[in-house]
C-alpha cells in the first residue's frame, strides 16, 4: 500500500493541489492529512483536488482546526474524519486522534487524546498492520527537535497499542523523519 501523508497545510489550497498531483504521480492508494488543515490562509477547495482525482482521503483535526470544521470538510467532500475512529483499507487498520495542546480551536488535553486513541483502536479487528494517525507528536521522540514538547498521551498510545507506524504533524519540520519508539516486533 502506498500512502501519501501530509500535515499543517493551514488553508493553502495550492499546497493541496500539489499534494494531489504528487499522490496521483506516485500512485498513492490513500492520502492521509494529519491536521491543521485550516488556519492561516484562504481555505477554499482544500480537499477538492484529491476528490477530483478519485483519491481516498483520511483527515483529522489539528490544534488550529475545530472539530466542527473537520467534520464539515469530511461530510462535504465524502472523506473520513478519523478523529476517534478507525478505518481499514487492504488489511491495514488506521486509527487516530487529532488536536494537540496549544493555541487554536483544536486545543485538547492529554486525557482526551488518549480517550480518542483508545476508542479508535478498539474498532480495529483482524488487521495485518496498524497505523496510528495523530496531529501531536510523541513525547521524547526525535521530532521534539523543533523545541515543541511532544504529547505524553501519544507516546503512551504507541507503547500500549504498538502500531506498525505513527504518522503525525504539528511540528512543521522533519519531512520524512523516521524514528523508533519501544521494542520492535
């Protein structure tokens, strides 16, 4: 399965158009947008480029997105908001929680992040791989180089649910950064 994951678009519809073109060029089976979809610039046609190309899309809110806005985008464009939910594609289970502590309408606490991840993970059954999607990055992970402390809840969820991968955003840096947490399977 080929996945194009991105985050922190902050309303830049030119960026989503480029991402949709990249997903098409790279033959992505699924596009994952890990929050902060809205925020700093005009938010017109954010998801439309992906839908115009027939791409499957999972989204979740970031700290700058309200839950209502992300729910509206999901319903309007016919994509899945994975915040507190799970989805399965080709024997790969996805579960997620958006938001993060910090400024913006999606400012949620650690307990709420963990509750949403527990709820979302409970919906996965008989999958070969699990991918956790969050906006916040994990506490103590290599992505803390940005100077923004990570989420203890995301870290605890990685250790508890042992996903094969975690895709997150929030830090605005570290494209393609990979790190390992805990013992590997």
